[in-house]
């Protein structure tokens, strides 16, 4: 007999470990919290709180001119539902309010407003000053102020021909668009949480509580132990996907143009690198606290920042763009957006599936290399 | 290998090195089937490393280990089938029930489905856990957990059973049961290795391997080692005056190598070929006489490792004598604590006099810890009162806490802080500042010889130094009352003696000490012992008084452990439903 021959794979042992792990999942309220409650909370947050739609932004209108035209423009600002206007007569009154954070920006209607209007083509009729410490709001103030002026000019017939793009900006409904793009992205975050964070904790927990030593002393092989741990979390991940999708479609009214099957298939493929990453972290960390910190840094944050979920990849600096190729959530996010917004466009999906699969295989191989049935480090 | 029996273990020149230390340095020995082999040694001797090597979980750097005919490196998979291994903190799955734990291990060992049920029933019967089979493992008492661990390790009838400190934190009653079970197993031909820091356990083994600093210091039946001490063990019964002071003076004599308090007596071990004259003089001066007694394994162990520590505690010398306004240092009346329907402490009342060592004993789950926590203000009683130095814990909790020192189980040091930072924290948290704080810290550092270790992490210290540090932290504010929660659990006899030297010294200065313990030896150090069982106080007396109470007839000599077990059994009988 070959002395190096190791134990044969046993289905009975695999099932025993899977069963044990499943029981533990259901007995541990925190696991269920992460798997089912957290997705709902995240979804609510992304659908309502993280929205680019802003109303009643506090701005100042500095009216330096008393002409009828200037008054009319000031009234147009005051009437806008996007702004809450504090009228002033002097920019020296408005500036301190901006510094104090009481205003997000102010519009100056200058003394020579009428003269500027008469110029052809009219240019810089007003000055807009915004608070750059809050870039999103600043952009909003600038754009909407410009929109208000354009609209006003048009209504007065000063500018009969307007570039269409600027008008569209005004009618643009950011709320709907944001939500549609964010919810599929939220799904990627949620799956990363379940796949990476939960798995990172389970193996580390066995080391911490000393149960791993007992498990290693039985004939169970590392392959059986790891697979047995993955199965319940794989199923849990798919359940969470289904739940989140159902919420997205029925509660938030996000259209799902592709099929549910494709969505679940994508999730299944994505779970491969996500679980692999979690397992790798916990085989190396052997301590729940460190494992969770590493999982946050190496799993959650990249999924949040580098997946194209919040920040567009094409607008990142080149080194970061290259780095995003190592983040499985990047592929998952783009594939999800395709399925939700466009449909089952397989030519777009296959490259993402291939990349996630490849990353998964690499991670699993690393896990296998680092797991020996021994307490040696 | 020729003479090794099929079911035994053969160790040949086993060496195991870790980056910092050589844990085992050339161990060769034979462990036979059908008998119980004790693996004993002080902390850090390499016991756990050897256990893990035998279980095939570590590889030796040199040498070979053959377990039940299989090499632990070449045939690791055979080891896993033939060996039952119970690690030190047997990691039962606490969120699984007793039956689910058993079922997991049955399936991992691939027991045929038909056999599983029968095996569980046999093991549940064997461990007497059948009534609890549906209970979650995390809700079992310490003793029951160990029994369940043993049951899991026994799944699939291994030829060799490795038990790493199975009795740590287990009360005497459960311990007795573990022994009974292991006895039955060896009778059926199994080789059982039981590693332990409790030396009374080593004495009960057929064969003993004594490890010290990675080397095999003794290999043979325990009687052979004890025999070397013939004529060196003595007892000084019923001395006049303070027996702690007598012990201290005795230990400071060059002729004495080791000594402990035993109820009202002092037990001493003389140096080899020592002149006993000064000892006899000392005994006579205390109105007692030198009485030769049979040596114990512990005497031999301590003497083999170079004898116990001296008798004088520098820290105690340094302390100013404590004087309290009242004679009663700690008191409780009708103390009761409920957790939901469960009554953890039921109507407990007692008083502890100043300068007394008061022990709180009882099986796991008897309510010791709950009572203890209420007495030092960590837990609010449901009804009843607790007082420390005359201060009511319900009304003046923080004042009372300032007058007591608390040393928790496992020392509760901050692993991420250095030794110096731990001391500074302890001083700061008790409100010491400026020059006084610095002076106290310096004192502690000098007294406990911590100077060279100030920048190390507590986890890198040996157990003895950890204990010194923990004691230093709890004494920083010079408390008149000291609470010790299982202070020496899992600690070897030499470190334990050093610890008691300090405690005895402190008590002589008038400090009052409250202690919970599973060590019956430690109960002997106490002036009075309260025995708790099923949330109630069932006995309160001096150690000798409890032994007399438990004895069936007047001149029966019981050990503290026997007394403990009998009193508990008696309480069980009186509670039988009529």
C-alpha cells in the first residue's frame, strides 16, 4: 500500500459537515441577520437614502440691480422648487453665510445685469458661487442655477434657440435613474457580504473555539471540511439573491428585463470567487476579529468602491482601473446591470462569467494550497 | 519496535522545535495498550505538543512516532481512524445539541448507519448524558462538556485514546466519573494517555511520563518515583498559633525543600539527607512534633524539579498591616439571584472575618461564580444584601470596589498591552496618580522581579510570571480584601506554591482573601470553606471540620476531595423525592 495515499473522499462525511454547518447557520441569529436582514437594510438605504435627487437647497440670491429684469430673475429663483432662497442686497452678506455652511451657494445678479443681457450672444449674465466641500451639492447648485437662468431667458424670449442638452438637464429625473443603477449594484455588495464576510468568519471561528483541532483528528479530509462549509453558504447566498431581487422588483419597481434564471446563474458563478476569498482569509487569519477586518478591507470596500457601483470605472485613474480587474464584484456588477436594465445579452455576459470563474478557480487553488490537515503554520 | 504491542504507542527520539523554543528534545518511550499512562509536567513542559504529535496533527522534526502500528507522518490517515483525541479545550460545537455532536462525529468516523444508534445509546449510557441528549452543548456544565467530549473521541472504538488535560475546570464529582470511564476503557484493552497538571491524578495512573523543559524526567510507575522520597515527608499536626507563619519559617529553613498547609497541619518535605534537628526544634517551638508520613507523588514531583519556592513573600513584607473598622470583612445575608426561572444562588448567608482565607467550593454549576460575582459587586442580587468592609454593595458599590482587589480566572491581562502598560492601567483604573502611582508600580516591579520583562507582551510570559503580574495588578491599590476566582486553574504545583506563599504573606498582614477553586489542595489553605451545591450552601466549616463531618466514623481519615464528594452525595440523598 502506498503510504502517502490519503483518505478517499467520503460523501457521508461531506454530508455530515454540511448538515452541522447548516444547523449552526440556523442557530446563529447573527448569520441570519447578515444573510436576510442586512440585504433589506442595504436595499432600503440605496433605494432611498443614496439618491442624487435634492430639493430645497439653501442658496442666496444677491440682487445688486433693481431693474425689472433682475427682479424677475430673482423671482424665478425664489419660485423654483429646487431652491430655498435667502435674498440679500450685497455679496458681503451672502459670503459669510456660505462660509458658515448656512448656504450651499449663492447667485449674484450684478449691477450691470441689463447691459449684459443686451449683449449678443449674451454671456455670464449671473455669477454662481458654490460650496466645494460638498461636491455633489455644488454641482447640483451650479447646474440647476444655470437651468433656472436658461428657462428664464427662454420665457422672456431673449434666447429663442437653446442647446437641447441643457434643457434636458432640467427635465432629467435623477431619482429614478439612480435607483435603477444602484439596486443591481447593491446586490453585488450584499453577495460579497454573504460570500466573503460570513465565510471568512466560519473557518476562523473553528480555529478560535478549538473545534478545528477536534475535526482534524477525525478521518475527515480538508477537501471534505472546506466543501462541507461552502455548501450551506452557497445556498444561503442564492436565497439572499432571490430575496433581494424580489424586493427590488416588487417593492422598488426596478424592472428586471433579463430572466431570473440568468440572474441566479450569475450569482452562482460570482459566489465562487466570493466564497474563495472568504475561505482564503479565514485559513490565513485563524481569528475572527482579524478575519472580519480583512474581509471588510479586501472584500467589502473594493466591492463598494472599485466595482463601478458608486464610481464609474472609466473615470478612475488608470492604475485603479487596472486594479478593478481583480475585483470579482466588478464583473458581477456590470453583468447584473446588463440583466436588470438590458436583458439576457449573452455576448455581454460571457466575458464577465469567464472572469469571475477564473478568479474563483485561482482563489480556491490558493485555499487548497494553504489548507493542510495539520496544526503547523 | 519489536516489543511494542499492537495497540500501544512507540516514541523514538522525538524532537519538536518551534521558532522560539525547542518544545521536545529527544523523547523515547513506550506507552502500552490496556493501561492508563499519565503525562505530567509543569506548564510549558511540552505535554500538549507531545499529544498533538501523537495525534498526527504536528510532525516531529526528528525521530518517529508509531501509534497503534501506524507512523504518524507516513500514515496520517490511519492515525485519524485508530486514535481518539480530545484536545485541551475540547471544541464541542456549543450551538449543537448533545445528540447532534455525537451524530456529527459518528458520521465523520463513517460508522455504518445501523450501528450509529446503538453506539450513541452505549455512549450516552456510559457518560450518563442520556437525560440531556437534546440540550445544546453550550448549556452543559464543565464536567458534562468533558464527558461529551470524551464520548465524541470514543466514537468508532479507537485503539488509542489521547486526553489532553481532561480534568481542568472539572469538579471532583465529575472528575471521579471521568476516572471511572477511563478505567473501564483500559480494562477493555485500550491505551489511554491522560495529560494533567494535577498530581493526585498522576498518582492514580499505572505508568507515568514526567516531562520537564522538553525532556523526559521520569518514565515508570508513579510508586517508583514516590519511593525515592521515602522518609522525607513529614506532618506537623495542630501547631500553636499561626500555621501560615510556621510554614513560612519552615520553608525558609535550608533543610526544607517544600511545604504546604493541610487543614490545621503543615506538611513538609525535607531535603535529601538533611539534618532534621532544626525542623524538630521548630516543631517543638510551635507545640507540635515531626510526624513521618507516606510521600505523595506531588512531593516527588516538586523535589525532582528542584523543590518549591521559599516561604517569604516580599510583597507581603512591603504591605502595611491592614486594620479595618469592623471585624467582618465580607458579609452576605439571604443572598439570592435568579436568572429567569433559574435560581443560581438561593438564600446564601455567611460572614468572613478580617484576615481569613475563605474558600467557596462546589461542583460546576453550583452557583459559586454567581455568588462570588455578587460579593464583589459585578452582579446585582435579586434579593438579599452583600457587604464588603461594612459597605453595602447596593448603595456604595464604587467605594466598596475601591477597597477590594479582584483577580479573575485566566488572569484577565490585556494581551495587546505590555507588562508596563498593564501595570499602569491597573494603577490608573484604581485612581492612583502622579508620584504615588509611579512609586506603587516601581514597588510591584521590584517585588515581582518584572523589571526585565516590562516591555514584553503578557502572552509571552511564562505562566508563573503571568500570575505574578495579575496579582501585582490586583494589589496595586493595596486592597484590604482580595477576591480570587479559580486563581490557579491549570497551573503547575510549583507556580501554585509560589502563589500561595504570597497569599499567606498577605493574610498575615491582615488582608482578607475570598477564593473559589476546584483544587482540593487549595481548599486546605483556607481557614473556612463554604460548600455550595445546587445553588445552596450545604456546608460551612474548617477544612478539618468538613472532613470530620463527612467521615463515617470518628477515626476515618479523609482527603478533602473525598469529603467533598461525600457531602455532595449526602445532599443528593436528602433531596430525594419522598
